[in-house]
């Protein structure tokens, strides 16, 4: 069993920032991430509004944050799942991958969010065979083909426009009659000759044996269904907070977000939360960094008062 | 060449030599993109735990990567990375797009044992 001054669950901007602040304050820090360190920003092709950094990729920015955290002495364990935890006791315990056990009196939850899926069995079966969640990665497999984009936020509309560089046609399927995107993104997509819209509708099934051949689109107003012959489907329907493991332990709202106070404290002593997993209005890299900073400083204060 | 901590395969002949000399080989063929990076990371994490398996990456855009891109097992793939598992020189499993650590471990255990 290895002991740390602080354990951080999640290695996105919030978790890495907390790690940097704590390690710099001479605390021993463990950061555990179930995926790649960097969080959702590694999916961001271009970051142009992070102060002090004129323009970079999300991957590059995350890489720099990780490097900085490591240089200050954070131990980072990636692609590892928390298999057991005790957050209630004064001495918290975290078991990772059913093997390694770590303890600390302070834990910061910065587990972020994950892309929302439609939850269809056929979606899972055809992932990588027509169903995709990354236009930058997979767009070029759909040269001169007909595809759909599911969603109506900024990501959906911006990625739909970027996919027109490859696809013959892009049909946006969205559940509402309006978009949750910036007016400029809506205008650009609406005016694009290759983009069509099917509104107030949902994709309810993906068809195809070896690869995607069509999607079934259901009209949510009258219940009618139509089959669209497409070889690609890109899904951008937002993110869900990664908070499932903390249900019953921490206060979580009906959107799955952990409730914290302004110091990032949860209702459990010694447990803090930061970043996209908490209840808040704006989710940006800068706000995650801010949350991580506050959580780290609150941990230090908590330790000083003990 | 990909900027990972894995061993890299740079040519078709190198791949053929590796799979002929090693019983169990996992090759992830991708780019430095968001769907590929997590798979490289998983492989780096599992390297020490699966000593009976050799782990490699290969740059998807290299002309030499045709040796993987054109495999019949990858013919329906439309998502990066293409990950191929070889046993005794033969493809025993291939996956497309991002995979979790659990998904990779399941394949390694099923196809190669541990």
C-alpha cells in the first residue's frame, strides 16, 4: 500500500492543474486516469483561446500539462481503472486495476466527462466500421460517400462542415427543431450545399453486416421512420459526467454532476471535485484549470487545519 | 514515425520478420490522433504485464503500412487505429477504432493467454 499526500482521480486539465499546484507545494501526488492523460482536450483539433498560448492543438496542450505535472514530481498512472475505493474514512483508499492500493487523506475527483453515445447495440457493433466519434480521425475513410452526423451542438455542426471536405453529402440528424450551437456555426452549416438537415428526429438503429449500410431515422413528432443509405455516421451528442462510481457516496444532481461548494469541497471530508464532473454552467479548459487550482489550494488548507 | 514509447515498425519486411520470429504480436497502426493515442497508452501499460506478447505501432500513413491497411481482416474498417493481433505469423484478431484497456486485455487473454 503506497501513501500519498493527495490522490487525484482524472488526468485532464483540472486534475493535472491540481497536481501541478500540489506537487509544487511539496506534496506527494498520485494522478490516476482511466484513459489517456489529457482528458477531452486531446480530441480538440485547435485551441486558440487559452490565454498565453496563441494557438495549439489540444493534444499538445495536454502533453505540456502532463510534462509539467511529471516534472514537479506527480506520479501518473494512466489507462487504469479504480476498482475499489473508500472515500468516507479519514484515510481514503483507492484500489487500481484490482492490484495496487493507494491511500491518502485527500482525494480530488477530476474524472471529467465522456462522449455520450446513443446506447444502441448496433452502434457498438459497427464502431470503427462506419460509426465514428472523431471526424478528424476517420473523415478520410468516407471520400465521396453519403454520411450522417448526429447532434445539434457546436461540435456536430462544425464537424459536419469539416466532413464535407471528404463526403459527397452530409445529413445532420438532430432531435430538436433548433440547434444548441453558436449562430455562426449554424449559419455555416445551413448555407453549405453538401449539408442537409433532418430535425426533430433521432437515429434509432444502424444497419449493416460487416460495415454500416444505412441508418433508421425516427421522426419524434409523428413516429414515422425512414431508412437512409449511408456508409458513415458521426455521433456528436455531448458529454456525460463520469460520476457513476461516486453515486451513493457524494451528492450528485440529476444530470450526474457532483455538487461542490465554491472551494470545490464535496459533502465528504477530505474529498474535493473539479472540472467537467462537477455541477457548473461553463465547461472550458480555462474553467477546468481554475477548478483544479481551487481544489488544490483547498486541499492544502484542509491539511494545514488538520 | 509515431511519437510513442512503443517499438515502431517502419516497413512491411520488418513486420513480416517480427511476426515470423515471435509467437504473439500486437500491432497498432494509426496516427497521433485522439482515437489512436489511448490505444498506444493501453499497450504501453500492458507491455510489462504480457511478457509473452510483443507490442508495436506503425504509422498509418506510411506507404509501408499497406501491409496492414490491405489485410482482408481490415477490409471493412473505417476508423483509426487498425489494431492487428498475430499468432505464429497469422492474423487471429483485428479491431478498428478506439479500444479500452479491458477490451484489449480480453483479446490478449483469449488469443494469447497470459
